[in-house]
C-alpha cells in the first residue's frame, strides 16, 4: 500500500463514528482511502450511515495529525500493514463484514495458502487443559497448520509454546498496540513468537489492553481461522465470545469435553450441549471434519485390503453407505445411532482400512 493511501486509511480509522464497515462503504464509493477526502460532500451524504456530523469529523485536522504520528511509529518500528483488500490480509477475514480496515503485524507471519485454526481457552488452565493442548498441537504438526491464539495467560500461551516446540507458525492476536507486550510476564516469549510467526493487531500504538479491546480482538481470532477450538472455559468468558463469533462467521467450532463438576469445563460442555460446537478429543477428529486429509490422500491413495475385518459399528456404517451411496456425517451418525464424535473416529479407522472415502462437503462413500 503506498504511503498516501496508508495515511488516508489511518485517518479513517481514527474517526470515532466511522467503524470498519462504514469505512469500507466510503472506500467502495470513492475508489480508495485517499479519494474519500477529495470527494464532494454531497456525494458522500448519499452513502448509508454518513450524515453531517460524520462529515464534520471527517475533515477535522486532529485525525490527520494522529494518523501522521502513527505512520511515523509504523515506519520507525518496521511494522507491516495489511489493507483489507490486499493479498497479505488474512483470506478468511476478508469475508467478515466487520473485519478491520487495517491490520498491523510484526514478525514472520506468512498466511497465504495455509491451513489456519485458532485455539482458545481460560486463563485458569488446569493440568487437563495443558495435556490436551500439548498433545493436540503435536498431533496436528505433520499437517503444518498456523496456530492462532490471543497470547494471554493459560491456554493461549500454552498453545503458542506448543506450536513453537513443534516448529509450527503461530500468531498472537493482541488487544493493544505493537509498542508493548501484555501480559508483562510474557515478554520472555515475545521473541520466539516473532521468530516462529508473529503478532497481529488492529490497534494503534496509543491503545492499551482495555477490556473492550479484548472483545474486539476476539473477532479477529475467530474470523481469520478456518475453525476455532475451545479447550477449557467457565460458563462465561472470552473464549465463549470467540466461539459465538466463529459461529456467526459460519466457521466450525470445536470444544473439549470435561467432567460435569469441573468449573473450567462447564463452558465447553455447554457449547456441546447446545450444539454450538463439535465435541473433540483428538486432532484426528478436527482433521477429518475439516477435510484436511483429502489433500494428503490424493497423492498417496489408500488401497482396500481384500479381506477387511470390521467391528459391529463399522459394519453398520459400511452397509448403510453401500445401500445409500454418498452421505453426510450427521446422517450416518443418525441412521446408525452412533454419536457424531464416535462416528468421526470410526470413519477415520475405516478410511485407513480402505473401505470408505471422504469427499468434499463432509460427505463419505463406501469404496
């Protein structure tokens, strides 16, 4: 993005009554951020959501002054800027109407053409949550996905560290500017995160980690990812907000189940009970539900054995697929009276035996 256009985009970001959605409307109408400030006033008034008060703010000199100061910070600190319509902007986030106009990043983030998932959870992580995070990331490592989280205490930092340990790219989405690290205790991890991915934020260097910023940050975590995994959460918390946002963006949501009496499993159990999230116990289930293994299988096809031993559940599924042809996962589970999360594992085993084949759109067929 050329300097004049970046300055104009920053100027738009600074205006209080112009959010990301309205800013994109203005740019679409005028053609570019810089053109917004040179268009005729009566033309701008035709845009939905633009009134006289907004136009008075549009040309106030303080917004240009603030944008110039932030641009100085960006240039002095080697900050990368991603504009919402440019290739470097997260591909999934482009489809979110409320995605940020600009994103600022530091590190070695490379998102193009990559598998991206977010993993979030409570700051009060238990040993159960830690064990799941470390095992889950290790199981995903062969597929080389990008792991996104919020760089907070508990589950977030555990996920980042596990990704780094397995040489995976990891992205920390921040609720403040890139001039600081929060929480301060995580300064010791900042360099390794930047070396193995980096930090991403929509906030300027003037922004502090206020509560409302964390809520805004959560939409980036949910929006830039193909799926969101909630590891542990109480009945209320930021992780559940992220899960709801992911659902609103029509993304897959997964939750790790826990004992009914455990405080920090109650939120996950609630997501599963309300059918807002798929139950997940291993990375294989996520890989299967998202169809990631399809790319791997295309180059190394599985041969069906001549004589395959199948248990009762596998036989029931195989006979159903033989009789009815291609079927959706939920339909297979319903017809065979097997919970969906168990059906996923069974289908995975059957695929390894070469008796079923996964298809795009969560369809399966007998081989």
